[in-house]
């Protein structure tokens, strides 16, 4: 765990060259962050009835764009998108999150939404298996490319010595993206999850631990019966 601890205290650089940001460029980055991660998702809420079928293709396309950007960016370790070593380092923390969260979410679902508890898995087992396999690949990985790898690499220079603020804003942005589904459960749960995932990414500086953590949580949410709140078919 020595590597994780040292990574967690890693100072956030000003830019890829180490030079302080100019005031105009800092302002531009803030406008870009707010526009891309808050204004655009909020705008999509008003046209959500017309684009539910385009959700996954759009997400995959965004992931590809971000991956190309990261590959071409100076100072970004492209190996961090695929390296396995960080998974072992972050696994204890990921397991702690699961040991606390899974029983709690299961209990709340069973108490407040008993009609949905395990319904998806029991009533549509074949579709459930497809979701368990395909969701981490076509939804989770593109989301993490955009919201963790791209977000941190592009905007961390705005949060010198304030990683907690970056993690909080990242989680909030992740929640705002899920307002698209037209219910309060999706944005609230994903804002909490976004903070957890952002913290994991900040500690590891590697994408796979976050993808695995996000994938496990996502598959669990669908299994327990809450996936309806995150499904484009729920948009009305």
C-alpha cells in the first residue's frame, strides 16, 4: 500500500509544462468545464424524449474522442488507461466500499421498493446476463474515460492544493449527467458514486481500478432492482 499512499499525496501540477496558468487560460478552462460537464448535460434534459436510443452510441463516441485526446496529450501516461498493477493496490479500498454500500443499498431497496427487489434478475435472466457482461464494456469504460481520465488530466491544473474540491466537483458533474433520466434517484446515487470513483482515480492515477469498481457497482444496481432508474427506457 506504500504506492497508493504516496500517489494520494501527489501534488497537482499547474500544467503539463509545470508553468503557472495565465488568468485568461484559467478562465477559459473554467468556462469549458462548466459548459461541457454542466451546461450540456442540463440542456440534454429537455430533449431526452427524442434521444434515448442514441445514449450508448453517443457515450462510446465521447469515450473514443477523449481517448484520442489523451493519447495525443503531453504529460499523460497512456499506460494508465490499461495497466493492471494499480488494481491490486486499490482492491482493499474498493472492497471496503462494497462491504459498506452493498448491504445498505440492498436493505433500502428491499424496504422502500420491494416490488423491484431482484425483479430484473428473476424475471428477465437472459437480458440480465447480457447487461452484466456488456454494461461495463460499453457504458462504464467510456464514462470513466470522460469523467475521470479526461476530466482529471484536463482540469486538475485548476485545483492546485485542493484535490478535495476537484473530487467534489467531479462527483457533482457525474450526478448532473444523470439528470437526463428524469428521476431524482439516478443523479443522487451517481453523485455519491462519482465522488467515490473520483477518489479512487485520484489515489491510483489509473483507469482500470475505477472501471472495475464502477462496473461492480453498476452490475449490482441492475441486479438489486434499481437499474430501471438508469435505463433509457425509463425516460418519459
